[in-house]
């Protein structure tokens, strides 16, 4: 059943009806070609597998400004000096967009949904005003909140970090922000809460006590967990890795770095990872690599779905358009049994040169179709016994005999030496990488119909 389209006093996207599935033969740019949300794949509908979400910040706050020039998008809902009025108009535009796109979830930062006040108390009141309005909008439309978070990187007070700041007063201020954002997330029924440490790192080693800062980060996260549970938050806390930008050396570099940090500080029972594709590639990894590391650790919680420009060394936050990437990503997700209460949030923005209102719809439609195709093809790849045998067959020597004993920890180093002498030089066994690549490409070329 479709979500109810929000219709406020003003229509911000005139002429655009609720987006429907029209199939691969459609040439309508405002229709889904692959994302048929009720289609069942592997026992679940596409909507249940993918759990798509729209982010608030890129779509309803950003104007296309970059370091070389002002914005190119004129946002009809962001006009005038009255911040409260702008915030209400922005939310109306957001819920009109969400429901016309017919997507199940949304995500927010505190100060893209609300506006920051002159004091902590004023900011908290502003957030509460917008939470009350968002509650009404969710009830009217059936929209749900995938996750909330706090922006602790834009304000100049956080130039040296938030929870890792060398000034305790800044750490305390950051805590007040997280408290308010957690309150908002719980009130709106958010299923997760995200920490992105955009400035949790350092620029110069010789004026930084890294050991102390990492310990402060762990204490801060522990206190956030403690408070969240005390107010009834039953969801997952998520850490979003990124190697750099804006800070030179961020403490949450990649999936494995975060996994080690969480385990070292005993936080892995409540925290998981929110993997962003563009962040993984900035760390020198494939998107699927960081997903797999999270899945292997049992700590893959959610995904920020985007793609980077391989010619640029920064976070371009483009909408996903590479089916090869989405196939490999969805193979990881399907193997681990799904994302649970996580989802696929489009932390992506239209290009600065894309200035028509319909462009944001077209971008999301393309991203949703790209992941829908990835889901269909990944399911077929995993069902292909050849691909499974090629992967699993490389490890058959550990399925019985001495290999099985090794996996159980029953063989000493001396035992292993003796076995090596007895067996002699191992034979070379092909990894068959090219064959497996070709099999996956064959499935991709056959398409997602």
C-alpha cells in the first residue's frame, strides 16, 4: 500500500505525482524501472530488503554551493528571515517529497530539521517544535524515521572536534546536543541513532594527545548509550567510518578501525557500523569490502548509499549509478541475512548543475533502481551453484581431517610443522578469479528483469 501523499498549504513540487513502478520498458524519467517495492525476492519484498531513506540535509538544506561559488538551487521553502517559518516550510517540502517518492524512511541532523538558538535551552525548544510537527507529519503520511543524528562538525565551536575536543567545555556542549538529538529520535520512533565524527580526529600530531582523545571518545559514546537506554531507545547506535575530510586524520578511518575501537572499549554490544560507499572508497577500499568487514564482525548495521567520483579525492556524494557496485554490495547484505532495522539512506546530492525541481526525484529514482537491480542480480548470483562452489571450494581442506583440527585450535605450531614435512610442497590451486568475475558479469549483462 502506498504512503499517503502529504498535502500542505503549499505544493513545492507541482506537477509531480506519486512515483510508480512502470517496468523496464518505460521511458518515463519519473517512474521506477526496476524498483517494484512489492516484488518478492528471496522471501521478502524489495521494500523490506532495501528499506530506502531520504536524507534531510542534502535535499532540503543544500543549495549547490561549493568552495568556488554560491548555490545554484533556489529553494522555495527556504525564503525569508523567519527561521521558524523556514523550518516549517522545509518540513512540509520534505514530507511532500518523501511521500511523492513513496519511500518508507527519512533521516535528519538536529540543525537541518530545526534551527540553532542562541543558548542550549533555546535550541532544545526549537528542536521540540519541529519534533512535534514531524510527529504530526509521520502520523498523517505513514512515514518512519530510520535514524537521527546531531551535527557536531559545522559550528566553529567544533573546529577541534566534539567528543575528542581538547577543551572540556566543548565536550560538554556536544553532549547537550546529543542528548537533545536522542530525545528527538526516540520521540519520533527512530530505529537507529548515528554518530559521524567529521571532526573527531586531528590535524597535527605534535599538539595532540591521541590516546587521551580516543579514551574521551569511548567515554562519550558510553554515556550516550547509557542515556539512550534510560529514555527507552531500543535501537542500534551506529558509527559511520570516514578516513579524512574535514579532519586530516579521523579516528573512525574505516570499518576495521571502528570494529577494533568498539571491541576494545566494550561498545560492540550496542554499536554497529553505518557504512557509506564514498567513505569506503576514500579509505582506499571497495564499497563491498567495508560492508564485508562489518558483516564478518556481526556489526554491519546500516548503509549510506552513494558513490564517489573516482577521479576526485574527496567526498562527492553522488547518487549511486553503478550496478556492478550495487550487485557486490547486495551480495554481502543477502549473505548476512539482511540489514535488520538498518536501511539504505541516500546520503547523496544532485550535482551543482542540476537545478530543476524534478532532478532530485530523478536522482533518487535512479539510485533506487540501481540498488533494486543490484538486489535482483545478487540474489541470482548467490543462487548460482557455480559461484557458490568456486568460493566455498577454496576452503574444503579445512572441512575435515587436519584442517578441521586446525580450525578447532587442536594443532600446535610443532604439529603443523610435522604435517608440512609429511605432506611436502603444496600443489598450486587456482583461485579462478577471472571465471568468477565472468560469471557475475554474465548475470549482470542478463539484466534484472
